[in-house]
C-alpha cells in the first residue's frame, strides 16, 4: 500500500482510499480464485490500484460499477499473467479455442441485434472460451482505452494487445455470427 | 480484418462495435454479479496484518495531510470573507447615525474538518446588551408554491418555522446574534451571497441547500431540499413581524 505514496493528488488519494475500503476484499477474492495464493493476491490488488490511479480523476464517481468493474478486470488480467508465468504456458492454444466456436452460429449482423438480450450469456460463453477475450474487449470498447493504455494496464506490449484484440473480436463476432470465416 | 475502404464495411464495423460494447457491458455485469453471489465468502476474507497495517499507516498519514491542507485553504478564504464582511458592516454603519451606536460585528467563520462554525462576535469597544436580546420575530413572506407552515418551535432565543409540502420540507431558524451555528460543510459548495444588504453564505450539498445570513440583531438559517434560487427568494422575503 505504500506504493500509493507516489500519488500526489490528494483528491485522487481520497478516492483510492474509498475504493480500497470498498473493494479490497472482493479484489483479493477475485485474484485468489485464479492464483490460489492470498499474499500474491494482495500484491496484485495493490498493483491494480496503482495502475488504475492514473485513470481516476477528481470527478470520478468511485461508487459507480464502471470503476469497480475496471478494477476487477485489471486484477483478473494481472492474476492470469502470474498464473500463466507459473505454468510457463498460455491457458490453451488460441487456435484450439477458436475451434470450439461452432460454425453453425454464423448468422447475419441483423440477427446480432435480436440476440442482444442474451448478451450476458454470450459474454459468459466467450469468457469461458478464453479469459483474455472479454476483458480485453471490455477495456477497448466499454472503457475506450487505447491499445497503449491497455498494454500498460495489463503489463504487456501494444503489439500483443492488438493481436489479442483482433482474435477476441473475431471470436466474439463468430459467436454472434457477424463475421464469416476468412479462409 | 476490417476493410475501412468499403462504405458498407464501415457500417458493419460500427454495428459490430456496438454489439461488442453491449457484450462488454454484459461482461462487467457478469463479473459483478459473480462477486455479489459470493458476498458471504468475500466478507470472510481477512486481509493480512501487513497489508492492513501498511494501508492504515498510509491512509492515516495522508488523511492528516489532507485535513491540514483543507483547513489551510479555508483559512485563506476565511481571511477574505472576514475582510469583506467587516468592510460591509462598516459601510452600513457609516450610512446611518443609529447604526453608529450599534455594534460592529466581526463575522467569524471557523472551519473545522467537516463542520463550519458561524458566529457573530462583538468587537466594538462597548457592548450594548439590549441589541443582543431577542426582541424581533422574523418570518418569510414568500414561500415556494405548495408549501405550508406546519410547525413553529419557540424556545425563547430560538424560533424555528417548519414548512412542508408532502415529503418535502424546509426550515427557517432565527437566533440572536450571539448564537453559534455548526453547519455541515463537508464536501459542500460554500459561496458568499447577499440577502438584501447583508452578506451570508449559500451552502449546497447534493440536493440540500442552506442559506445562512444575519442582520444587525439576528442570525438566520434556511435549510431544506429546495433549490438554491428558490431558497434565496425565501430569504429575501424575510421581514420583521409587526
């Protein structure tokens, strides 16, 4: 937590304190479920707070679900980074994951609109295929972060972000039926 | 993957972006729903002593620093308000022979961490007790549409009138000039205003408004969930009961 001493803006610090008091436990829980190590989970939560502090302004509403969701996503991603490093391998091969998406779900874009009611189910499905996909798509399309910002938040390179975004988008659209196979 | 050169492709891209955004929002909802479902487990989590200690040390140290800086900022404002009010009161007294006999009030605003203390302090060489005594009874002649006087509390020195309209409510309190007010100003907007020729403060916090002001003998407070403009009209309509 002493890492937070690098933040100079008093109002932002006050916001971070409030966020910490409200969400520290659930963020530790989120991380623990991935890495199964409380101490490491606490470290990850602290790192997440440092990362998110850059994007918290004086007018940020700390009680809104958007900022809570952002913290959860960052903690998830950092936890999976640790998990993957431990395993020294990626979760599953991207190609293998994409193979699990059924081709019979390819539908027209108009059908996508009709299926928006099921978006939570679709998000869940995509998240179960690859834990990277929904997080990175959410950072890009919901939080409107640039590839560079996402790279900093997730401790990766911009190139890696672009690649993951491209794959995630493709997988998402495949589930939605908005994009046909290119090959 | 996305060919922007083709206009139809661009429209499709936009549609897809919208769909992905909606799914992204659903993903956030899923994550938070999951946490809510596991609320019981989460509450049982005990952060390590090291983490709790370092958080306490950091935030407490920072809280003290913030408190200090807030008071510092208010102190500067207070000095400015003090001078303005003092000048205002002097200008009133210089306009009236009667006023020369009246006391000169030093408008004191003392700001603590979360509350601001408002009081009028006698700084004239000789004090005139008669002027401090409650001899007047004021009331607003204009009230917002639909409000009616529901209650009146008279404790001798303090008179409070309560106006209500359904669940909406505002109060008008008057006290002698030697009273002290403790008003919640934490996270509130405080600005100097005029009620007639007298200076006062408009305090807004979320949808609650307070107007605090004084005249030569009394202090007044309007307080309620009424918009500032309306409450200021109420303040300006306050007259002495015949």
